[in-house]
């Protein structure tokens, strides 16, 4: 059975951090835009890019949720500062 394109393989696990994922994604985009990849590798790069994009979106969503929890009633806008 073929692997889902959103499932990272053992040879290409997801990066440990958001920043590493963005760097890898930027490199893939550069290669794809420069037409440096044969068609077979282009498809593999596209699938990897899709995995990285999903990873980055999930990380950002998780951080947004954490910030919302911190903001709920705990942080108040500063008023009168510098006025």
C-alpha cells in the first residue's frame, strides 16, 4: 500500500523545529523554481514540501492556542503609558 503524502518517511523525518522546517521548505522552493529537479524528483520535493507546510502550520496553530490561553484575562492593555 502506498504511503500517504502527508506521512513523513523514515528516511525523511520531520525537522525538530519550525525554523529548520522553514529553511528546508525554502530550499525546496528554490530548487523547484530554478527547474533544477527532474520530474520524478520534482514530485518527491512537492510531497516533502506539503509535509513541511503542514508541520509549520500545525506548529503555528499550537503557538496561537497557547498565546490565546495566556491572554484570557491575564494580560491587560497598558493605558496611560507614555501619554
